[in-house]
C-alpha cells in the first residue's frame, strides 16, 4: 500500500431510529498514511456512523475495507482495529492476561501482546488490574488491543474525552506516528482545536449529514473567508458605511469597539485612511476549524 491509497470506502450510510433519520447518506474515505478527523457536535451522528462502518449496526449503505466487506475477511482484526470507549474486560483481570485472551480470539500470537504494550508505553503496567488503570492508561490499553492484529486501519471514537493535557499530547503524537507508518487513521471528536493540530483531512458531520469533506489546509483556507477583525475607532457609523460599500459588515460591540467580517485588517486600514477616519487599533483573529464548523452549522440550522 502506498500513501494516499483508499483503504476504507463507505457509501450512503443511512440509519433511522424510532422513525427518525439519524444518518443521511454519509460517505467517507480513509487513506493510507493520513489521519482523518471526523468532527461534529455531540449527537451529530459520529458514533452511529462508526458503528455502521464496522458492521455493529444494521442500516443502509455499503462499506469496503481494502476493497471487500469487513465480514468477508477471515480475521477482521488484522484489517481494522477500533477503540470505541472502554476496554470491555473484567475489572479484576490483569492487563497482560486480558490482551492475551483478546489475542487468542483473533488468532494472534502471545508475543504480540508484549509488542503492543511496549508500543503504547505500558510495558511496566502489564500486571495491573483493569480496575487499577487511570483513564489515560485505559485508553492506551484500548489502543494496544486494537493494534494486536497489526491492522492497516485504526478507528477511534472520541479518544480524547476526559484525558488530561499530557495524555492528549501523547495520543496526538502516537496517532501521527501510526499514520506516518502507513496506517489509515480515523479519529472522531467534538474537540475541534485538537483536530486542527492532528488531522490531515476532515469530514464535518452536522445533524447526520456530511456538510464538508476536504484536506485540513483547504478547510482552513475556507475559514479565512469568515475571518473577524476587532477594531476601535471614534466614528463607527461612518466606518460602518464605508465598510458596507466594499462588501464588509461592521457590528458594534461598545461605543468605540466593533467586529468586522468580510474584509481583512489591511483592507479596513486602507479604506479608513482614504476616508480620513481614525483607527485606534485593530486585531485580526486567526480563523480556525472551529470558526468554519460554527459557520456551516449555523447555515444548517437556518435551512432547517
């Protein structure tokens, strides 16, 4: 497999519950060597999409892993590893014993257990009981479990929930390394700032529908179009008229302060200078994935 090869392809994933459509024709692709961020608010349908993707729910649509349905692979754990929250093991079982049982069920050698524990940095925690693990350690055990079959695809559902900053940084660096080794990694999250630092590509889900799917750089470029400039000036009404004439919009915040959209600070400064309107200060906010998401989410709510 080469970087950029499509390892997972899902088409028209649709799911309804109690006569309500939860997912509506969701399509996505996961590529080798890339981290794909699956973002959206809580309740947007991310977990449902992942469960349909993995065959854990029955709905409409189709998914192919390396060109075949997942159920057609004799050992699915060697194709995809998933972390869906929790370890699903007896709390009194020790980490090493738990992973050995999972490995046996996947026809994986016991030696692989030590390998994955070292990979996630838990070699010294192998004798701990599952009930003794911190949230961060439990997340690492879940990842180790997903890696037992050495799958080319790794899927994690909201892996950063509840983690402290050190654990989140470890997770980010670890997943980046997995992608650099050639895996296709899917990470769902509502933490948009974290995805901005991690993902190569982004799929944005709102109310069960994909409303954007593109490389991160492209989405940030689109976000630049909704940049906000904060300024301070003594004559906001005059400045508002000038800005409106050139396609921008000024919203007063206080007597002398305002927010401007549609123009950047260079354009605003040039227009104010030509009109002889003083400016006491300007600051342009750097657009983010969160800005982009909130803008398209707002449009979705207007439509509905």
